């Protein structure tokens, strides 16, 4: 039984089809992501799972039950909102207790404190949201949802509002929390690094459709479309063959075998542990190679041969 | 130079706005009857508080304004909430219409409504008709103040409440209402003030038993300027100035 199943779900808003036939099935206990650019329909899809929007057509199943008509409070899923949506008139503890009280659960105080402990925020239990930092608000929002032990936790761009250092740290904690609780997580994000590093499987969305659903290795190394290839990382295009920068090599002399192109070095960007060599192809167009720092012997204006293994090519019909 | 000019300009405008009130309050403490200063006295305040017409008018006004404020706050808040949930701009347009309608037109129309309704009900003009009229014109004020607060209210708070298991009504009472409570209180105070203040509509729909304080003062002022009127007016200025300040403070929260 899938914890979540979407069957050909469509959502139309006046003058716009936000979600255009999404089909997706999630196994219990996994960490999943919906990845795509803004306006691709990923948040609308998430809102239909949470019960905040009704599909125009198609069906949403939770644990095998069709839930199209069910209100948010009639579904055993919980959402962590992008704005956190903490109740400003309640303390951190009051926020976490809210759902337990609405559901008439016994032993609220203890459960809520345990949840705050899980997100390492016991010390801030009596603070109001206005007195919490962004990262702390995020943790309260997580605790507030996790304490209800939902079958499925929905996260709408949960890390977008945090600064980069904190984002990396929370990323690791999110993953650890998912493994610890065993709750299925479904994360919406436009950050490919986030989706790749967190997910067991991710769905890449574009224009209201899922272009590919697979493991991070699948979508990065074996993208199903040019859009997926380009969204997950940089691609050098040679006709209809795409090559990732890290699979692109540079040589002074023409290599004996394999595909190659003549180019001149346009610029060299030093990135600490690696360098990016940007090149202008003699046949027109640009390409970039990502090289280990040790190989940093190329200078602007050098005439070079750019080459790659045919096995590293990504081709799309 | 420019700064000075602006400061003087501002002082002039403020004086123009508030000099009449300052003079009113000054002469309410005058020992004499006319607008010649004859020494400090509180005799007109004593006279005002011992005037049965004035105290009855005040009592009527307080009852009417109190009941009308509570009812219009209740109805107006729910109206603003409903419009916010439904996204109904034409409904708020109709509210502005009720604000810009000249009071005398509102009053006459309410009188016509009462007379029509009295054909079926055995009722007469009285305090109840004044309360109904005041509720009718206060709702727009309440709705507009509450709606302004709701425009800045994060919709996801209510969604979060429902997500956590609260039904629609519980989400409203436990999350939305506490968040907009300062604006609701401010709107209630505003309704209290506009209701207490009203003369035109009230005089059209009032019965013999429901003379409000503004009606009594108006009648007294027409009989000739009595310093008693100054005293009562000064009290009203101070009391309502305080209420409006409180309302502003609440709206800022």
C-alpha cells in the first residue's frame, strides 16, 4: 500500500493549468522531493495532498483511501509551511500542543516537550515566536507537525528562508529526523542540491508535469529529458549530446580517440578545491570543464582540445 | 528656513483645528455666563451633572452606543472575515457606498423602513429603532477596520490550524480571532464613538423615550448658548479623545 498516490491529478486556476496530470506513488518511510523551478506546480501539488486545494480532476489517495473531498483536518498528514505559520499568540510549547489539543490527545505536555527535545529546542519552550530566530521557528514548526505522528509530512520550501550555513545544518538534521521517526517526508524545493542530497527519490517537475521520478543518481546521471539534465546541473551541449562539466576534459593535443572539439580558454575561475575552465568552441558556442585544482595549468587565450568519453554523453530523442 | 516655515504652517493648521475646542474647554470653567472671563469655577459642571434631561440623555446614549457597538462589532467582524475568506471585492465596494451615503439619506431611508415594518409589527419608534439604525451604519466602519487588518494577515496561519486538526470555526476562534483581536477592539471603540456621536440619523428614528445626549445638547444650544453645554461638550471631548487614542493604539498593534 502506498502512503500517497496521485492519479492523473489536474489543478486548474482561472486562465492557468497549474498541475497538468501528475501521477506519483510514494512508499512508506522514504524521503521524497518535488523539485522544479517556481511556477512548475510543485507547491500546488503539495497543497492538494495537504487538503488546501481540491483537484480539478484526478484522484489523491492516502493509504489507499481516496481523499479528494477531505478537509485538511480530516487527513493524517501535516504541513510545514514556508512561512512556518507559527501562531504568534502562543508560546513554542503552546504551538506544539495545539494539534494535540485539537485532536484530544492525552498527555499533551509531555508529548509536546518530547517533540521540542527532538528538534533540540526544549530550552525555548516558553518563548513566543517573535522572540525566536528563523532556525528556531523552523524547528518549532517541525515539532508541531511531528508531534502528531502523521503518515506523511509535507514540507514546503522549509529551508528557503534560512541563511546558507544554517540551511546546510538543517538539511542534515531533516534527514536525521526523517530516519529517526520513520515518517514519510515529501519536500518541495527549487534547490537541486537540496533535493539531490536529501531524497531517496525525487520527482522533477516542469510546467505542471513530472518529467522524471527516480533516485538522485538516476535523475542526475540518466536524465529523461533535456530539461531535467539542465535543471539538475550545468550541461555542455554538443549537438544533441549533453556532457556534464565534470565529465569534460581538456588537452593541449588532439586526443587519439573519442569525441573532441577545438576551443580556446575564455576564463579560468578558481573555486578552492576545483577550477572551472570556461571555453569558447571554435565551431561556435561555449562550454565549461570542471577540473581538480592540480590541473590548473590553463591560461586565458590558450588553444585547447576539449574531449569526453562517449559513455558520459546524455542523449535525448 | 524651510523647516521653520513648515513648522509655523503646521502650528497654524493645528490651531485652526483645535482652537475652537480649546476655547470651549476654557469657557466651560468660566464663572460667568458669557464669553468674558470672570474667574475659574466648576459651577457649570455641577449644573450639567444635576440636569435631569442631560443625565437621562447621557444614559440613553450610553445604552444605545454600548449595545450598538457590541452588535455591530460582532456582525462587522464576521462580515469582514467572510469577505476575506471569499475574496469578494464588490461586497466591500457596497460597504464604502454605505459610508459615503449622506447621513440624512440614511436616516430617512431607515425611517421609511421602520414605518413600513411597523405596518406588520406592533411597534413604535423608540430606543430599539435607534439601536437598529446605529448598528446598520456602524457595521461599515467595523468591517473596514477589521478588513484592513485581515489584508496583512497570513492566510497560512489559518491553514496551519486546520492542518493540525482544527475545524473551520475552531481555526477562526483559536487562531485568527486572537491574531486580529486588537483591530476588532479598535473597531468596537470606533463603532462606540460614531454611535454616541450621531445626531442626524438618531433624530429621525428616535421616539419620545429615546432622546440621546447629542439631541439634548442640540436642543439646549438652540435655546441659547448656555455654559452648561460647554461643560458637557468638554467632558465628551475628553472622554472620546481618550477612546479614539486607545483605538489608534490598538490598531497599530
